[in-house]
C-alpha cells in the first residue's frame, strides 16, 4: 500500500535505554528509513543504539540536549536528505505501539497533510492514563484548540504523528517550539497554511517509563506560549496573508473589551474605597463597551471555528 511512498520514522531519544531496542525492533518492514536522535541522554541510550543492527537505522548524537522538538527536527532534516516522502514522529519510550503505524499512515495516503494519534478515543486504555496527565491533557487540549484553530482535534500533546514531507517544507521550522510545546506548535504552523489534519484512534501504553516533563515548567510557561502563538497565528493567517473579517472583529473588539473591563474595575474599586454608588451613566460607560467587545470577540471565535480545515 505504501510502496509508492518512502516512509521515515524519526525517534527522539532521551534516557530510554530500557526501551529503544524494543521500539526499533517493532517498526514494520514497509518503513524505509529510521532516524534515532540521541538527545544528550545521561544513561546508556547511546550504547543501546550502537547494538542495533538494522540497516535502515541512522543514529544522530547531540552533545547538548535540544528538547523533543529540536531532536525531532534534526531527524527530519536527515530523513529529507535521504528522500523521505512521509515523516513519522515516534517517541523512544515504548508508549507508541509501532503496530498502529499503518492506521496512522492511512489518512496521509488519503490526502491529509498531517495525521496524529488520539488516546482519548480508547476508553479502556484511557483509564490507564495517569490522572494528573489526563486532566493536564484535557486543559491543554481546549487551550490548544483556541491557539491553533483546529477545533475538531483532541489530544494535541500526542507525540505519535505523521506528516507529508512536501507539507512540512511549507512550515517555518525555525519558529516551531523546540521543547514541551512542540506538538502544539506544529498545529499552529499547519493551521496558518490551512492544511488538513486527521485524528487517528491510537491507544498509549503506560509502563515504568519516566517523563522528563516538569509540571511546574508547563504551568509557568504555557500562558506566555498560548498568548504568543495565538497572536502569531492571528497575524500570519488573518492579517498578513489574507485580511479577514476575523481581523476586523478582533481589532475592534479588543479595545472595547479592555476599556470596558478596565474602566469597570476602576469604578468598582473607587466605589468601594469611597463608599459611594456609581451613577448609571458611569456604569454604562463600562458595561456597554465590555459587552460590545465581548460580542465581537465571540463572533471572531465562531468564524475561526468555521475556518477550521476539515
């Protein structure tokens, strides 16, 4: 089925000495290229990779840790040089079953630009997901929908995905986040070009692997990332490339909303501090701009939902 496509699997590796050999041994024969990127692991991942005798395997070593995104992009560059038509990202900790590689590639074969796993479509396996990770994914999913513009996509943190090389080359790889938000940022970049994305039901496997992701770093850095990428996508898609009514709604709604909210808080605080009651006119100077701004921003979100490439 995939004979006309040259498939490359890229595996970013960080401290996966107990898993990487099993991961690579399970990759199906129809895969033409395997690129493992040892991202400055502190264990024996380097040694384990050296013991693998698969002729498809190319190992890249990083002297400094560049994060999952940096390692993956380095593997992509190597695979592209080797003529890969499709790039698959698979982690090295055995959470992603190579047996599901074929279903993941089916949407690519059908014309989608990007196909990604969705762990939340398998009820039994979902119960095995750690509770903290599950709720973190729920929250990140909604915020990523807003940021990326892919409102029909779930489980954006899923690191098991495939993309056409031709579509990947459209993206500005230098702008893609190199660490924890790599997958989220890929969706932002894809949406700017209106590329079609497909969710594929793929259960995750949870064992004794340890995540290098630090929760406090996510909590501290995600609000900045969210706002930054939302503004970036809005400017790139709705102003720079095609001035859309969405841009008009946002550029008009934000000043109204901010003024109404700010002035309302000011009046409220002054009323409490001075033990006075604000006049009707003063209240309306806050409420009316606030409601107009809210309605304009809500309309922009609705239009953005309709703009989702399907």
